């Protein structure tokens, strides 16, 4: 009788050590399958000024940083990479120019994203020992799809039906319902419903399938976060009587699909602070959460019996 162990991780957001722990996790946790559920890339660039005296300076996490030489700059870059950000070092003149030229600054940001992702694919190609399924998330630009597609070991499952084992298939969806941030893969609920129905229609048996959907089902306990007021730029947390307002930010269409088809397993992310497991009918839904900014890999091991289906789960971190 066959047995499959999945290591599921999500929302790594550019953190170098989290990516490497994910890839090495197959051996460490004796996992047969690695799945990354979306939001691969980082969110910001740290501008570093190259000073005339050979030092480097920047503002990072609210503090002024000065690096005396190239070695210290390289050490600082490691800190930035662990945090999931990207470092860009240049003259004060060019930084001033970039501040006034958003399109050029955006191109540099995109180039930094793609360069790190290429490094990650090279790392996976040389270190992965099991199938690695890496989906984009709503935060990820469309340009990363081409980099993922050129990997020898990594497979982007968005438009595929994946055989997890001989009895269980997986479909994947990296998009999410509309957010205050207007992310690249945010969609209306109507469009999400349409796309999910198309994906599910390709399954042999939805009841035995894995739904690897980046966005969690609404009001599931996997989607609880602070509500934001999008009338501010950037969006501002909403308050009620001096306290923060929390709500379920997940997708109504994802929940409806799970309720209708009752898949074996739902793997979700998107809401970093809402680590949880819950059942919707017979479906076990899991969000392992994310602490990428600390370089910590949050994941979940899911054990599947080839004949009987879902068996157990265990949250892991490292």
C-alpha cells in the first residue's frame, strides 16, 4: 500500500534561507513531494548609497546603516536576502534620478526579482531530490512564469493536473480575490469562480483531489487578518473602539468550490498570520502561515495513504 508525504510551504516572499530550507526539506522531513503555494517574490528594494570615501550607507528597518567596505556590504546583503528584500547599490546621483523615474525604478526592481528567482531555480536544479511544484501567488508578477518554466526540477502547476500519486490529483490556483494592494493576480470573485470550475472539470475525481489554492476559503479560520481601509494610500488598519478590526479576507468562490466538490485536502496561504487547520465538510483545509521576514520556514507535512486518502498533518518550522 502506497504512502505519500507532502511538505507544503507558502508565502516565502524572496527570503533566501526559507527557499533553501524548503528545497532541503524533502530530505530533512522525508517528504516525497514539495509544494510551494504562491507569493514567491519579495516586496521591496533596499537602496544603498555608494559614498565617495568607499563606504556604503542606507536606511533599513528604521535604522541608519553604514558599511565600511565591500565585505561589510556583502554581509549586509545576506541580511537583506534573509528578510526577503533586494539590495541595490549605486551612487547618490542615480538614486536621486530613480526617485524621479518610477518606470526605471520598477524595471530595476523586476530585474532584481528575476535574478534571484533564477538563482533559486539553479539551487533547486542542483539540490532537489523529489518533485517540486512551485506556484505563483497573487503578489507575483507575470514575468516570473518564464523563469519557473525553464527549471529542470521545478514545475509550475497552475495550468496542470498533477498526479500526487496513482490515486490523488492536484489542481492549483495562484490568484486571489481583490485586495487593497491591487496585486498582479488579484481577480474578481466572478472570475475566480469561472477559473476554478474550469480547473475542477479536468479532474477524474474531485473528492480525492488536492486543491492547492493560494487564497483560503472565506471565514474558515485560515483567512483572519486586520481589515484595511483602502481609501488611504497606503491602506490603513481599521479601528473600532480603540481596537483593530479583524475579518475573514478569504475568497467566497474558493469556499463555494470546496463546499460543492469536497476535495480530500485544501492547501492555502496568502494570510501570513492565520496559521490554522479546519474542516469544511469532509475537506481538511490547512494554512501553515508565514514568517519569511525572520528567515523562518513555516510549513506543514501532510501524510496521504494512497488508498484511504488523507491520514494526518503536522506543522513544522525551521
